[in-house]
C-alpha cells in the first residue's frame, strides 16, 4: 500500500502532521502579513527568500517599470524570449483581471441603481416622512409608504 493511503487510514496521524497541507492552508487562508509572520516562525529560509524578493523589487522598481512600459508599446526588443514570454503571460493575466473587475463594477453599479430605485417609490404623499427616511433610513417604517385617509 502507498504511504499516502496509510496516512489517511491511520487514525493516530492527524492531518496537521502533514507540513505541506499546513503550509498550503496558511498560504491560502491568511493575508500576506500573517503569512509572512507564519513563515518567519516556521520556514526561515522561505521567509528570507520572500524578503529578498521584496527588496529586489524595491531596488529595481524604476528599471522594471521602464521595461514594462517599453514592452507595452513595442514588440521588437532585445530582452530575450524568457522576458518576452513572462511579460506576455503577465500582461494577459492583468488584462483578464481588469476585464473581470470592470464587468463586476458595472454589475455592482446596476445592482446599486436598482436598489436606489426600489427604496424611493414614485409617489409619497407625506414629504416630511420621506425626509425623515432619507436622514434616518433605519428609522423608516411602512407607514411612510401607505396612504392615510
């Protein structure tokens, strides 16, 4: 039998004993700050590697931005196929992200517009109650929308 199967069938071994699962869980379920704290305590080598990457990004920020601007404007360059492929992948992913975000923002705006239309009916006879509703929306009652005789 495979060792992986033994781990799942053996009740004495808990899932938290599997370092890979713990690391994946921390990476996916925490924000960057908490994940960095986790790495600093549990995997100093990976933490130092991550910190070095952040420092490198800061050191080379202007050069990275200049290359990125150049690659966005022109296809012909001398950066090499690895840089070109990485940029193409990066640009496609960012464009996809921006398209999805734009569509989401448009749908959220439509949803908000629909909600505003529902909150304020066309005919309300008592203007004071409407002003009270606008100023204090949590105090509103159904009496504001019902015609009284």
